[in-house]
């Protein structure tokens, strides 16, 4: 009977086989976790700010653009917002990775 493994143990073994790089990841200190949380919060605020700006610009389009051009302008604004958001998310991940890789 001692040879039987729990579902949890079996799951851990499978996860090690599927993603061995996770096993080699070092544990984060409390300070690192706090820094990462702060970075994520900061970038979430930046993204939210860009979203509000985007929504405002879209809302003002009928006042500033000829009716035939509204859809094209809206599409252009959406693409710019997606690009800005993607860039901010990439910056955030770089900062988080730097905190994770730092020697404590």
C-alpha cells in the first residue's frame, strides 16, 4: 500500500514532465513579491489611463471627423490602443523578470 501515490503527487510529477523549467525556478522573497505586485499595479493603472483616453477620443469622433471617416478613425484608434497596451504589457513583464532574476 505504501507504493500508492495521491492524486496531488501524481499531478506534481506530471507538471514536472510538462514544464521542467518551473521546477528550476527559484522561490521569490516577500520583498520581490511585493515589488512585482507594485509593478503590476502601476502598469494596470497606465493601461487603464490609456483606455480612458482611447474611449474619450472615440466618443469625440463624431464632433471632429466627417461622418464617412468615423469608422476608419475608430479602427485606427483601436489599433493604436492595442499597440500601446501590448508595449506596456511587454515593459511590465521585463521589469517583473528583472525582479525575479535579481539576487536577494
